[in-house]
C-alpha cells in the first residue's frame, strides 16, 4: 500500500512539473510576441505626429525663392515651390515642415500611372493638421511630376499632398486641373518618384512595405 501511495505522489510531482513547464513556456511565448509587437510599433513610420494647429503661422518671407527636399526612405525628391503663385499653400507647407509634421510620415496612397500621396500622419487618408486653407487655383496646368494639394472638396486643403507620376495619362491630368491647388514641381529625384510609384500596394492603394518621408529640408534662395 505504501508503494502505491509513493507512486501516486511521484506521478503528481511529474504532473505538476509538466504543468509548470507549460505555464512558463506559454508565458515566455506571450512575452516574445509582446516584444515583437512593441518593436514593430516603434518602427512603423506613421502615427508619429498627432499635434494639431488652429492655423499655420506666417513663416514665408517675401523675396525668397523656396525649394524643398523630401528625404524619403527610397531617396531624395527636390521640389520647387510656387510661393508667388500660391502663397497661402506654400506658407502652410513650410510651416508644417518647420514643425517636423511630415517627419516619418508614409506615402499612404500610391496609384500607378496617377499619383503618390503623403502628408497624413495617421496614414488613413483622413488625417490633417487641424485647420483647412482655401484653394489657390491658378492658370497653371497639371503635368507629370507636379506637386499638388489633396482635398475632400473645395477649400478643404490641410496637410495632404501628392505628386503626379511621370507616365500619368493626359485625361487624368485634365481631371485634376481646376480642382486641386498646384504649389510646386519636382526638379530632381524623378527616378525616386518612379520607384515609389512602382511599389507593391494593397487593395486600398497603401504600400505593403511602407515608404516614408524621413524629413523635409527647406532651401531658401
């Protein structure tokens, strides 16, 4: 009888040990997954700026020719800004760039043969700086590698902007004319625009592997 009792005790010890190891393994797996999740969140190049503003500060100065270099994860894109033609739009862009609003913001919408779009820290297509500015429609027409403002209707410009692709169809250019403010054009980095345009996207036109604007450098001439 004593031998049987000892055997039962031994079996209980083995069972408890096995259960203990199982709990430790599950807990370790949970911590591993949590660590991986946190790392991925840290590296995701969006949602970095939730700051909003009531209006842009006046940062643009008269008599200065402004250019901007968009330093992206695929290379630099230099644009000439049309500060004389669209002063309100350029001033807002300069203000947000100065505030580092665009830093680490991804191109959340890429459509081959049409545009690459960025400027939304939430990467949802609905984010903005907290204010809206009016359209500044000029006689200038859209062409390949044009810098334009995205909007949700007349006079709803915020922080989102796009660059037309190098092989955009004429009919698509005409569809943009008169509805979206043109405030600059690409002068260098055409191949970078083309590279971004060719990335793989999901069903929502969002790049599968994020392409980010790491920072924007403003050049004053």
